[in-house]
């Protein structure tokens, strides 16, 4: 009973601190030079006062000192407010998620969700460049997407594939570098810029090593009736495989988001031009349209469902196809600083005409299931472990395959 009353009191304080931040007056200075000697209540009051007066950097330092002592939802909320004021949006989102994991009362939950949305959309004055570095390890059971069986049918005859055509198991190291920035162009228009470079190096399968570079610029239109948000991503990318140019392309699209209580409705589409340097027949124009929704199930869990329809026109008509992808994703807070995500995708692909060696057009049915567990400390890198299982069943045995990926990595943001 005492624990329940304490929890109710903490969440009520959380609600009051978020809805009426000016109601508490406190000195913004501390008598002791060492924060470790300051009473917990006085330190929190000073941090809140610093937030009200716009000294977010000092508030952040004091809130981090508080969280090192005790793990309270209200402290995570004020920690998130300080991060938000400094433009550190990913870290602010994580802090608000930890506060929401305490099952606060509806009024406080709505305020936290609003602050979380502001962090996710970057609805703040111009931010500094956000940097991210991720290092990891990957184990791939089928790095070359080889067929499940070595016996395939070509030109109406059965052939046995040599070992090089069968699935190749490999392990490797991964690295990702990311720069991003949000800018406010006007009261309604914002801009997001993102630069991503990544690479994977496999042991014993160097022909499948790859590096990629992606640049994306996204104008964002906000402040509309109903809380609608429009995004218009424009992107360029290039991919190298085995040390040679493999694929490049550009894309443009539009995305619409409408929050409605505990639900977000989403829709969008894009056009992408893909050029294959080593296989020109696979170069294609792709059009895609999608729709979905995201719902808060509990203060610690959300679910999202999306349906995507794709049409590709390839240089060689045999590779032109139609695709449908249906997926769901569940995110939830396992415990303080522990987060989990599970997702499942179903894919159907039908090619327009048969390849020269095949008796009928390719028709694939596939599924992908993945689980990821992430540990997010107050400071320092976040660590994640994920397992993904992919299965493709095709009417052409050459494309029938299965694959398992195991990933372990750490991510640093500043």
C-alpha cells in the first residue's frame, strides 16, 4: 500500500511539474559547490528553476546527478525537458519514454506524449548537428541469399549447383556514422537533414563486403488543423559491394501523419530510381504507396501496422514486378532502461513475365520475423541485440531461400 501511495504521489507531482512548471519557486543556485552534498529535494528544485529561466545546460547536469542517485519518473521527465531544450531529440525521447513507463495518470501521460512528439518532430529552434556512431557484429547464415536446395531447374532440366551458389555463412563487423540536423524555417516549415555512411566487412566472404552513403533532406510542414504533419523526403544514395560500384539511386516522396488521441494515422508514397552498375537489367523505376496506424496500448507499449503496395518497372521486363508488404511492430518497455521491439512482415511479389531460362514468371511469398532488445542507460552508449529470421518461398527453386541474422552493437550519440 505504501508503495502504491508513493507511486501515485510521484506521478501526481510529475503531472503538476509538467502542466504548471511556474507554480514552484526555488533558488537557482546551490550553496554547496559539490552537488553530492546537496539534498535531493533542493537539487531537484534548483534544476526545475534553471529550466524555467532557460539555463537548460545547468538543469541537465543537475538532473543527471539526481538520476545517478535515484530512479524516479519525475526526474526522467525533467531530464527529458532539459534535453529537449538543448535540441538533443533522441535522448529526450528516451527520457520521456522512461517517464511514461511508470504508468502516470492520464493528464500527465498526455503531456508526456506531447513532449515526446515534439522531440520526435524536432519542433524546436534550430538545433546543432547531432552525431551518432554505431559499431557492431553480425552473423549471417546466408550472406549471398543462396537457394535452400542445391537442385534447381533450368530450361526444363535439373541442375546441381556448385558450392559457391549455395548459402554462405559469414560473420562480420559493422559501422555506421550519422549526422543530422533540424532547422526551423518558419512557424510552420521545418527542415531535417541527414547524412548516413555505413559499412559491413565479412570474414571469409569479402565479395559481399559493402559500403553505402545516403543523403536525405526532408522539408516538414506542421501547425495544421487537426495536428497534421506533412513530410517530403528527398534522397540520394550509393552502394558498393565487393569493392565495386553496385547500386545507386534517388528518391522523392510525401508522408502524412495525423495524431488522434492514442492513435496516429499515417500514409505516404514515394518514387525511386534505381541503377544497377553490375546488372543493368535490374535497373528500375519504383512507385510505392503505403498506409498504416500507430496506437498506444498502455503507457509502456505501442503497436504499429502498415500496408505497402509497390510497382517496379525494370529495364528488362522479366524483372518488372508488383509487391505487397503487410507488417506489424510492437514496442514496449521491459523495465527501467530496457526496451524491446518485435516485428513481422509478409511479402508477396509477382513478376510480369518469365525470365529467359524459366518456364513461368517468378512468384515469391516471404516472411520476416525479428526481435530486438535494447539497454538505454542514462549516460553512455546504448546496446542492442537482435535476431531476424527471413524465409522466401518461390515457384522457381533458384530464389527459394532462408536466412538468419544475429546482430550485437553499441550506439553513441552526442
